[in-house]
C-alpha cells in the first residue's frame, strides 16, 4: 500500500487505484457518478474553428450522461451527419458544420438542445 504526503491512500493491492475524494476504488467511485449527473442540464450545440487549421467542428456540451452512453450518442450523431468525430472530456465533437443536423438528432433522442455561439 502507498500513501500520499497528506495521509490519503492512493493505491491498494486490494482495489488498485483509489479516488482521492471518496477513498473508494476508481471502479466504484461515487464522486464521478455525482459529477456526471450534476451537469447544468442544458445541452448546448456550437461550432468552433479555433486551433483547428480553419476547419470547423460541431461541439455538444452539457449532456449529463456517463462515459459509455456519451460514446454511444456520439457515434449515433456522427452516423447521422455522415462524418467523423470523437468524445473528449464529456464533449462530443463532430467534424464539420452540422449544428442543425445534430440538434435534430438530439431532439429525436429526447434531449432539448440549445444553439450556443453565433
């Protein structure tokens, strides 16, 4: 067993890596579940080009879903738009300017998206 400098357990041979917040194994961490469910409840769809060499990407933020459900929804949105993309840090990225298509697909899945940005 290892301990951090402030006395908190960071690794246990029984459970592996430990969450510093709730002191549970990462697989059973209750902090992550609360943080994901906490979201502000507003699904925002925006378009961004900064730092992408002038290419646009459609961003979907504010979905209160766990990682697996977010990845599945991301795949469904990419398929609906016929383009690539990824899921990073709780944000779905779809390559290209597909704001209207993404908003329509989100409505079909029972979400209430809002257009953010210009």
